[in-house]
């Protein structure tokens, strides 16, 4: 990760960690970089979407100013989802796309996600160059003059085409199904209900009245309690919750029980295998997926790969090895036949496909995975590398791993953004998890490694 750009773009508190001046300069560089060798000698074309945060408009205007000043033409999708920007970029031959969002973060944070011409997250070498320019190490960029100055176009039509694409993905009508959607007062508010209504569902929507400061507040995929209660109280067949920019989806069964990303991977992976649409018979997960998922995959004869945490790493593995399904426990699910990013609304459509084609409830489909209790604790340390490699800490984790055997696992990893070590244990009972994690933390403390 760089100084400004992490695994999911440039993110931080608006006007504190991420400023209007920085957004303007990002726009200046992007317009310059993609304008150097424009496709077929045409002008550089950039499409921009944003979520519902109050600061998203401010950053949109700053980016547009920078881009047009460097000679790029800008197309505005307005409030839309991250996957819709990705779709428009790759299907309509834009040089790149920009999504203004801090995903599941609080409203006062915001971010700039840049997608390349294939709708994928920007290559590190390009973000490194942007950082050089932000720090004054790249050199000056000339302003466009006269007819070379860029222009801005309203492009809501692009978002509508994405909605049409989502509708086309469905294999059956949703008529007769009561579906609840939690739009997190975010990007999905402008899209999700239109899709489910068009497919014939009896659609119930909550948290779809964004006011600039209520995005992700006690709602969406990071706060599932409201949707769980709503589904049960209103007799819905299924519920889906999205995050702020709708690249995540978590589900709720008819009893109001959570169906997380791991269970979604199992449900869709098993169905795809049964229909010969799971190339390499492999699903890509991260190291944080639950042990219960792997045991279920083993039982069904489905192979799996594990990557570092982050949907970017999941997609890179899928792209390199030709896999069609991958994702995270948090609900970032990627169907590479249809998308190059996680897409929450697409994920909910694929779950509906399994429910309808197999004629089974989500509760029944999800019951085949036994999720193991998991305890994760964060430990603030003086030096992450020293804590992870300390011989006594390593000895203790090996001892616990041997003790857990095939009925559990221990994982210790460093945070990418804080001086924190995360200690996670999965086992048959929460008590075993708690005591095992505490044993490791005690050794870290006794060795004087905690800050």
C-alpha cells in the first residue's frame, strides 16, 4: 500500500485526510496520464459516480475541475454504485472510471476509487505515479488550452443501461416472492428497487432515504439487525443488505437469520458446480473465511484457494487462474463472468436464481454450512513484525494450532493501517476460542510487545 492509496483507493475523513485540493490534483493527473496516448487518438474519456455522502458532491466538482483542466471529457453518472461505474467503463470504452465513496465507512469519511479501462481496480504503478504528483515529485502538468479544455456531460443513461444489464442476468421472474432490501441510505437507493420491481418481486425497501449524513448509520450490511427483524416481522421470503457503495451484499433467510459471505459462496458455488458453470471446480476465498465453509466445500468436492484479505486480491487470483467465483465473509462476492468487482445487487440476483431454480428456501440452502464460532481480538503493539516473529509468540500459536487439530485453527495477522496485530481463533465452542486468543495475548504482553 502507498502513502495515500490503499487496497481500495484513497480514503479518509473529508477535508482532513482527503482534501478538495488533493481531489483536484488527482483529477489533473488522471486527465494528463490517460490523455497522453488516448485510444484511437480520441480525447481522454472518464466516467464518474458517487455515493450519497454530503462531501461526495464537493469531491465530484473538484475531480471534474482537475480532469477538464487537463483536457479530459467527463461523464457523470451521479449517485450510483461502484459496480455500475465498473460496468460502464468496460462496456463503453472509457479510459478509466472514478467512484467517490468510502464504502461502509461513516458519512464523514470519503474516498476516491479509480478503475482502469477494464473496470478493474487501478494498477499500483499508476497509483504510485499519482502519489508522486500529489507530493510534488512528478513535475508540472500543462493545462489544456482553448478547444483542448475538457467538457462535462450528464450521463445518467449509463446508469440506466447498467440497471437493464442487471435485469437481463436474472433467469426467472421473481413474481410471488416477498423480498426486503436494505439500501444503507447509500448508492443502492437509486438502483436496487427498480431492478427487483422490474423482475416482478413484491419489494419492500428500508433505509433508502439518504440525506447526506445517514449513510451506513445503523443499517446496511454492517448493521444487519434491522433487516433481520424486518424480514421476520413482515413474512418476507428473503432479505438483502448492501453497503454504502453497494459492492457488498449479505442476506437474511425467512426466519430473520443472517446468511454471510461464506454461506453465499457455498450456496452459489455448489449450484454452479451442479450446473457445470464452475471452471476448475474452484472457489476463491480469503484467509478469514470460516473453517466451516472449507469443511462444507470438502464434503461437496469443491476446491478452494485462499488469498490475503481484500476483494482486490480475490479478483487478482480469479483473473490469473480463470476462476469464476470468489469473495469474502463480509459480502464482497465476485462473479467474474458478469463483473470485475464485487457487486451487491448482482449477488442478490444470483442468490435468487439458486432459490428459484432449486425451489428451496434460503434457510434450507444455508443450513448445509456449519459456521464455527470465531473470536478475533486486536492487540496494539510497538512493532508488528517483531510481535509476529517473536519466538515465544510463535511457540504459543503452534501449540494452540496442534491442540485444535482439524476442529479449529488460529490465525495471527498484522493490520495494514494500524499498529495492531489481529489474533483470531475458530473452534467448536466460543469458550475454546476465547481462551486460546487470550493465551496468545498474554504471551504478547509478557514479552513486552504491547504498546
